[in-house]
C-alpha cells in the first residue's frame, strides 16, 4: 500500500481547474514500453489470428504500445440524454466517430476504501529519498521522512489520495459535481495501430457542454518508445552496484524524468529521482501529461533532464536490500492547445518506460 500511496501522490495530472463554467477536453497520446530485467523480449508473433493483448501486457512483453485516451470534463452532472463524440482524423485508423461514455459521480456516495491508515503505527512508516544522476550516493542523502514528520494536512492529503487510487477514480479523473466523458470504451476499445498517426483535426460534438475543433500539427504525433541500450535487460541487474541506464535519443522529446523505487519489508520505501533538486525527487515520475511550457520550465529548473539526454545513473547500493525494485521514465513531447473555447481543448504527447529491476522476492 505504501507504494500505491507514493504513486498516487505523485500523479500531478492536469485535472479540471476550479472555474465554475469552463469545460475541458484532453486528447492524450502515450507510447508505452515495459521490461522485466532477467527476461528476454517475448515473441508475440505466434498469437492466434485476431487475438490482441491489452497495451499494458504488450508493453511489459517488450513491444511498444500506443495508447490514446480522450477525457471531457464538464462542471455539472450531465442530463440522462447527454451525448458526446469526437470525429478523429483518418490517419488515426479508428473510424469516423469515437463515442464517449459518461461518468457521473453520485452525490453523497462513499468515494472509496479507507483502509490506508499509518496512524495506527506511525513510527514504522519510513521513506528514504535520493536524487540526481550519480554512480555513488551524494553527500547529504538520503533524506528520511517518517509519518510522524508530516504535517496533519500532508497526512490527510496522502490518505485522501490513497483512497481515491484504491477506488479507481484516477481512471476517470474524478471530480465531485463534474461529469467525465471518456474514450476508449468497452464498445470501442481503441487499439492503436503501429502505423497510426495523431496528426489532423479532432472535432468534438456534444449536446450538453459545447463543441470544439482542435488540430494536431505535423510535429505533434506519437513519440518513439524509450528504447534501452544498456544495461542488457535480458540479464539480471546487480542491485548492489550502480545502475547505468542508456537509451536511444527520442526525437522531439522536450524533457525527460526518471524515478526508481524499492520496498524493504512492509514499511520502508526507497525512492530515487533523476531530478537534480530534492523538491523534484519526491514527486515521482508520473507527472501526467504536461504542457510544453511546463516541461521547459522543469528542464530549466533541472527537475527534468533535457530532451536529447540518453543516459542516467542510479547510485550504487541504494536498492541492495530491497524485496523488489522498479524504474519508471517519462518523456514529454509537443502538444497543441487553444486558449479560448468551450470546452477548452488540448492535445499532449508522452512516452513512458517501466522496468522491473529485481529484488530478493523477485529472483527467478
């Protein structure tokens, strides 16, 4: 649960702002890649005709997977006859019409489980934080945080985030009193072809919260996957030594961010971030889909690595005694947005990598 907590608290996804009458449309394109150290890339060519694995399963098999999510947030509960759809460009290869399903939160209904409660044993919850690309632990690290060291407001915020993550509301970017339109759906699962293109016009039509068009220009397309060139992930990683990751340069990437975390027993989490600043280390790698100005600002602050970066080092020994450890990386690309519309639309791109590094409870 501690891992879920840290990941949920790291989700700086750009959810709807607090304006009373502004609706928002987001078209979010991601290229996913996953690997498990010590395992070769799985050959998926022998799958029966017509059988398609979900993007997450394909990614962990070592095959890049493209994922497109559409979210429409509107600041009221939509009527029963409400409809919303998006006409995408032909190059997306998803047909002429994407029908959004609508999620309406029920007032007064319990928002989710509340079983995360470190107050029962606060002295045992410990987080050790490292940051910066380095083969050795830098002076002054790690920073150690305990549950007792957090303010009451921080504790409550983390409990609320853990509850929402357990309830699965992050899948719909839940906001009380708002309706969320979403795609893919069960009727349109949205498997994106490797040759599909994001480029072109997207036209939203609704009968309850406005219509809008937005164009993905020629430089706004699915990013390349994060393709690791070192270490050799077909072999086990030595967690006692420094871990030096290298990858092929990602065209059009504006900024990159990596984190790794591991669990020692049930109550201690080890976190590392590529950020050169401690403040960027505690946020994790899942910053959601960031606008270009935000990414450039993070690069300037040295919280993110510059887009052309192709190497990062995890200090030796920080994961030597973990039960399991994993690394995550995200790269952020160009997007498009309008500053005046109803709903207010944006298109954003990213590429992501998840690597299971190993650990005492993950040995083959």
